[in-house]
C-alpha cells in the first residue's frame, strides 16, 4: 500500500552531522511543502512566512524553537542532493498512481521544461525532463539534465525508472528516436511519436504514404474534432493508415502512420491558417482508432497546460532565480509533488486552493497528513 507523503519524507537521509543540528530534516521538508501549498514561492519567502505564524503552528510542524532562517533552509537544500529527493517523491507519486489507476489504457506524456530564472543566473542543470500521467494529471518522474540537447541521452534513465507495461507514452519530436522506441517496446509499452524533419527518412515516408492521392485509393480511418474559443475556430482532422505490404518503413514496432490537419479560422481577422503534422505509433488499428489517437495526441499537451504552465505562472517557478547547488531542481520536484497531492485529493482549482491555504495554513498541513480522498 502507498504510504503518506509525510511518511515518505521520513526515509530521506539527513546529510548533516548530529552535533549542532537544531531542526529535524522531516520538519524542514514539511515546512517547505506547507509553504509551497500556501503559495510561498521561494525558500526565503517560506522562512519569513512561517515566522509570522503562531507558535502552536511551529510546534505542529515539528519545531520546538523558532523555525529555521532562509540561510539554514537554503544550505540544507543544497546539501541534500537532488537524487534522494527525486527517488523519494517520484516513488511516492508512482505508488499512488499504481494504486489508483488501471495500467491498461493509461498514457504518459514525456516532455522537457527549462528553469528560465535559474538558467539566467547560471544555475546547475536548468533543464528538466518529466513524465506526466494523462489520466490522473500527476507527475510520475522528473530528471534534471544540463540542457535540452541532452534529453535524448537522459530519457532512457527516466523511462527505465517507470512501470511502463501496458501504457502508451507520448512525446515531443525531439524524443522521436529509434532508441526510445526500442526501449518502450522492450518495456511492453506503446508509443505515439510526432515526426518532423529531425527524422528525414521517416518524415519523407509519411509525407509520401499519407499524400491525398494515395489515400483516396487506400484503406484508412479518420476523425474530426472542432474547438471554438479565444476568438478562433479550430478544426482538427486526423488520418491514420497502416503501412502498405509492399512498402517498408524502417522504424521499430511501427503499426500506423498518422497525419493531422489543423485548420484555424480567426474570427476577428477573417483569416484562416492550415498546419499539417505527422506522427507514428506502435498501436494497431484494432487497439487504437483514429479517434483514440486524436485523444492521445491532444492529451499529450496536458503536461504543458496542467503542469508546466501552473508551475511557471501560478507557482512562480520561472521567476525563481536560485542558483545554489541543485536547490532550484529540488524545489521543482517539490512543486510537482504539491500539484500531484492536490489532484490526488480531487482538487482541480489550484490557484483558488492555494489562496485558501495561505489564509488557513493548518488545512495545508492536514492535507499532507490526510489519506487520499480520490479512489480512481
């Protein structure tokens, strides 16, 4: 059975010597989590905020004296190291994910994000690679990499840390690589990968086999969806077909070729724009129709809308210019966990919840200690 977040934090090893230690590691980590839930965006803000709270609140957190100052929190975060925090919090998220979801049919989005504020100040490893559950909207794993060019090499370690059997992995075009496809197939998972000019031979195969003239004489399936909002109408048509028997596409596990046509009409300007993109998948037509593929491809962007955007805009991650050790990466992992905690408790209105917790910090503390309300 998955343990509580509070119990998980107790397993992180304290790097400090016993002599001179004034505050316990679980109490400091709990303070940071409660502070993030109360919309305090930096370690300095958290340290200042907690000193404004009553002494009863300090004792509930685990402090028998005045809570730590910003320097104490910052130095401890720098000494902790990223790997123990990642292992602990990723393990907590995965255990709840496995407990709450049936693995068959779930999808995992893998995408990268840059800590712009930290990179601006010359911070260490400012780029993060994350895995995000389409269904539960929680981050299952995150790995820091020096820059975007290293995503390809580091994605293997991230994927190998996840239980991928019976799952579908969606990715961005940078991760459309043969090695990634082979790794997923070996893990008994499937993939949906966009194809751009970074894979020129595969891209040429798709543009040829999905040309309109060939599609009029070949068996294929299609699905169309409409979306109206923000002053524009977007029509998305997805076409999927299998590889013809007399044509070989050199890509591991390929089952279907996909073409997406997006026609966007801007109401105010009276103009329209058409975009065409391509993808490949290891899912056969019997396992994934054109409508299913449409849902998977659209679902991939949940990692941008429900994780990256919330962390940047609501939680102020982009503005955080911390450059001490790996503190910015540790805070990023903790923000992921905060969002996962809220969503696992069925809380979808993140901004509203954080405003409430800022006024009632004991509710934030109780949320960390409470059993999950969500059952799947």
